[in-house]
């Protein structure tokens, strides 16, 4: 089987946790039709962010008039946010407790961030300067924003940021977008064969453009963002003395981080290749990453009216042989994915070590 350039880029990704299934689907793209829209753009246009859960506990006597206003602001913010609210019975002191959408046995009932119920804390929960900048860049069409969460060691942080910048410049020069992506205008041409999954859902220019951002762990304004990033994996607290790099793409989806010595050109390029490769697995939950809590109006890039798939053939009859080959390809893919899942579980520990060394 001959591999296209973007498929070759996925070979190295098989050493990364969470990307192996997606890599196999890309490699088997010739066996069964796969969505050609790159991962970052498919995520931006079609993946709804998972909601965070905010537990509000009133103090004795219930919510005061001021606290009730805060709650209403959280329920109905000016800019929509992926947040669900639950009011608990009164306790000794009023409080806010944020829970991640991730379901883990180790921290299923533990909040990732908590504070007193105040107007300032409620505002900081919904948005922050870094998240506002992430929102602006992603809505502007950037492929991904690479967030360096600083360790506090100036030398380590400077080295990691320099490597990140150099690697992203190289990635923009080397990586190519998948072929077969269809614009909205092209989708309206009835003479072309197309699949709905290949059609862009917005007029935003499709391009490869990376940018970087630094966030200090000591920045109080970013406490909520830092808490979300640090709970992307259950043991990141063990590496809090190391710089971490989180690629953020789509509607605020962050991949698991590269850490410390794992922040090097090969790892960074492989992750960038995944983001720019064809979205072979269109179900968000089957792709790596976590959604961040963000106040953002994604309407300008959200899915538009679904365009009916039209297939034009020479004699107005669909080829049964083509359909049979596609069905066979899908069966092959399903079988290979099942086998890969077994290997994936075994390789998770090894891949985690690679991202951190």
C-alpha cells in the first residue's frame, strides 16, 4: 500500500499514547473512505466541547441576593460556555467547585478547582486573558496554539520555548494539508462526487498556522486554566517542576502534554502531523485530548446545513463493485482496529515515558 505524505507522518505517532488508533485509521485510508478534513478543522467545526460541572454550595441561610445574581450570571453568561450548574444544600460556607468532564475512578468525585462564591471568582472561572487569546486565535483559523505551562525554572522554560518555536516553524514549512477537502462552493457543484464529511462547514480559510503562548503557574488570573491542564492526566502533579507543552485546537481541546525532556523536535512534529492529518476517526470521544472550559461563541465556524451527498456516475447507476470494495475495506478496518486496541493497552505505559523523556 502506497502512503501519501500525510499518512507517512502518522507512522511516528504510533509511539504516542492515545494516537495509535487514529494512526491506523489513517494508514488504512485507501481501504475505506476516510474524512479528508484535517483534525484541527474538523474539531473546530463539528466537535461540541464537553461540559464541565460546577457545584455551587450556599452558606447557612441559602444564597444571598448578591450570590443569587452571581449564580444567574453563571447560568446565563453573555458569551455561552460549556458549563453545567448544580446547586447543593447549604453548608457552613458558600463555595464553588469545578469538576472535569473526564470520568476517572481516581478523581471522579474530586473537584479540579474550588473557591469562595464571589463575583471575582465566578468571572475568573468563566474566562481569563489566556483563554480569551486562545479563543481569538482559534476562531481566526489557526491550526493550534501551543501552550507552554512554565515550570518556574527560567532556564528550562526558555529552552523549552525556544525548541517549541523552532519546531513549529519547521512544521509549518514541512506539513501539508490532506487532499480532497471540499469547500462550501465546491459542495454545491452537482457534477462532483463528494462525502459530507469532506465538506468544510465554514468559509474560514484552511491553512496550517501554529502559534505559541506561555502561562506561568504563578499567574492567579489563570488558576482555572492551569487546573484544567494539570488534570489532563491523573499524575501530572508528579511533574510540576518540569515545563509542559499542551497543543490546543478546535473549540479549546487540549492534547496530553509533552513534558520536560520530552519537549523535543521529533515529538512536536509528530503531534503537529496528527493535527494536520485527515480526521480518520470522526467521533470526538475516540480521539485523544480534553476539552477546556471556555466562554466562546463558536457559531461562525459551527456546522451549517447538511448538504446531501450526491454521487454522479457515468450511466446513472452506482457501481456495485465499488460499494462491495468499500464494505470490505470497512470490515478490514474494524478488524485491524480491534487488534490494535489490545496492543494499545500494553503500549500506553511505554508511550507515556516517551512523551516525558
